[in-house]
C-alpha cells in the first residue's frame, strides 16, 4: 500500500513500543516519518534502521517533553528536516501509578506535563506547519473508560487529551484537518515487564473478548487508517483499540 505517499509525519515517543510500531506502519504506507524520542539513542536508531530496511524513510528528533519550551524545541528540530507536516501523532507519554492518596504533587505535575500539556502545545506550535487536510491523532488509553484507581493521575491526564481532541476537531475542521484519539488497552511492550509472568499476562488477556493482550501493531493499524484518506470523514472520535476489553463489565 502507498496511501501516504509524499506525506510527512511526526510521531512522538517513536523510539520503542507503540510509537515505534506507528512509525514503521506509516513509513510502510509511504510517509516520511519524523521519529521523536527523549533519550534512548540506541532504540531510536534501531527504529530508524527498521524504517530504512523496510524501504521507508525517516529522520530522528531528540527532544525532552514535559519541560519548559519542549514544543518549540521539537518543532525547531523538525524544521531542520522538513518544510511542513501532514500527520501528527501525539504518542509520547509517561505512566503514573498510584491511588489518589499515593500520588505526590511532583508525580502529578510530571504526568500532566508529558501526557497532557506537551500535546496541547505541540499542536499549538505546529499549526503553522500542519498542512490543510492534515491529520492529528492523539494516543489516549482505555483507563479513561472504566474506574482505574491505581492510575488516577494517568487516567485524568488522558481524559484531558480526549477532551482536547474534541475541541481541536471543531476548531480545525474548516482547514480540513481531522483530529481523533486512539485508546489502546493492555499492549505488550517493554514498559510492562510484569507480562513476563505468565499468570499476570493471562489475567490481562482475559479482559479482552479475544483472550489475548494487544500488540503495538494493533494500535498502529488503527492510526494508519485515521492518517490516510480513508479516514477523511472521521473526526472528533475516540477509537477503542482494546480488543473489546471490559465489554462484560
């Protein structure tokens, strides 16, 4: 497939996990992909090598999110490689564990700075670079759909992203830009080392009607649809990519 030929994409947090899968998927569709990462040079270079090996093209952008000036730094780095963007995927995030009585103010601020504030200002600063008819896809989470006390701050931050998605869809509609969210369930990546325990993984799999945990590619395929012309009439939506997790609750 070549649905994204001549398109330029920026994927935050693309060095590994879901972001890596998204970068590879968009590149396989013909997009030139900006692979953003915060610190792990080896992982990011590995992602770029995989993109190149698959016949795609990309470039690396190392900037830290969740700090003052992060959005400006990201776009300044992007401008060194491209003169505009067609697709923006706000994927980068940090996990925030703890019930409300356990979350410190420092933890809360960090989770919101990376997961909610950074996407807000990345979009704001990117509006002059994002071409008309473009795509914005925000990665949310299934924890916004059910009560999940063990990830209170994380769920709240992702809820903010979902409301932002609705607002941006209305705001950017006149420019032909679609704005959607994708909400994964439990995905098997290296940020979940507990999945090495067979019993824990089986318990997580049981939430899905397919009795398995998700893979990064399951999320990337949904993002690719929204990024392509096939998703042109879809905006302001939150696509659940959890394998039907929680349907029986």
